[in-house]
């Protein structure tokens, strides 16, 4: 990102998923997505690391998944946020706090203002389409607009995994559910000019890389090339994790998913756990926590 060193450092220090443990990165020999496994006595948890989204219509080899579902007693999916009907009014109230009167291209530090203008043109939009929002909201909106334009399907491949498990009659559950509004309110209260520009820069950086970056990362994931899969642009995640409330949720997800895997290992049998790649591989992520707790981690693609 073309930010001042201070802003770049602020983002890096806040984002718990920014750095990954290199020695935990694997390349699957089977040509399908990479897996990891953790075993304790007669219990095994197979862990499938997944991206945050895939191009619409993207196909991938599900044979290892299907084989493991045939032996699994349960499937764990990542935590999800929950918003109730009454939260709509809270969202409307929060949005008012994210408004801005001055044009973003004039307020943003150089050269981010010029990059913002160029990015809106790449989207087929104009700066005025985002100028009434602050940098955080504009960045999130631009990231969403870009992913729609690029034909991305957010949360894929989770729906396909859920359908495959249900077809096999394997119970599926989310590891945790987090209320949406408390995090949103806390996040808005924590917005500073520095974090505002981190979010806008994250979106601009994502747009600069183009749709090809998503496609290349998706192909890397689907062929078990985890290092390439990790190159997927992180506009939304980088913005969300730059805010203390967002970073806290990311860390909480790491803790909850680790706890769910360790608890599953207390019962004989096999479980499939689906974990976001960066949540899985981060320096304080799921695999690092399991290793600290004494579990041996195995890169396990085919068995």
C-alpha cells in the first residue's frame, strides 16, 4: 500500500492475520486443496484451510473432502456474525457517523487521493459515488463493488462444503456465532483518521491488483499451492483487522476454533474442521496454538 510508514506500521501491528507461520505452509501432492491433521489417541481432526471467497462458478476437486466426510462424525465451519431484525435501525444510526462532507480525494494523504480517483475509474465509477463517506466506509464499499465486478462469491467454498456434508448426513455446525452490532458500534467508535486511510488504501490496493489476483489465488488454493492461495487480496480483512474491535474478533475466532478442535480430540472418531487459511496459519493462529498446546501438526493431503 502506498501509505506513510506510520500508517503501514499501524496496520501491521493491529492485524493478527497479517503474518503467517512459514513452516506450516504446505503444498498438497494430490492436486486438490491442502489439508492438515491433528491426532490424539483414537481421534483425528482433518483441517481444510479455505479462502475468503472464490470466483463464481469456480470448480475444485472435492474427492478428498467427500472421502473424509464419509468417515466423519461432524463438520465444523468457521464462526459467523449474526444480525437481528432490530439491528437494521442500529446500522442506520451507525452509518450517520461514517459520513463525510469533504471530498475524499482532497482529504486523503498524498498519493492516496490520486490513487483513490484512479481506482474509482477502474470500477467504472466516479469519486462522487463515495465522497459522502469517510475513508473506512468508502473503502469497504469500494472493496465490495470491486468483488462484485470481479465476479467473486463471498464465503465460497463454505456453501459447497455444507451441501456435501448434508448429502452425507454428517452434522454441520458453526464453531461460534458472534453478535454483529456490538462489534460494529465498537469499530465505529475506534475509527481514527489513520485507520480511515488504512481502509481506503486496502481497497485501492485490492483494485490495483485486478481480478486476476483473485483468480490466481483461487487456482493456487484449488491445486494445493497454499503459498499462492495466501496472495489473495485482503481489502475487507485488512480494513476490519486494522480496527481494535475487528482484530479482537479475528483473535477470538482463532481461540474458538482452536478450542473446538481440541474438544473434538477428546472423543474417538474423525471430524472435519473448516478454517480460513489466514486464521489457520497466522503466527498466533489455530495451528500455532495447537502446536503450543503440544499437538503434532501434520500436512495431510491424501489419506
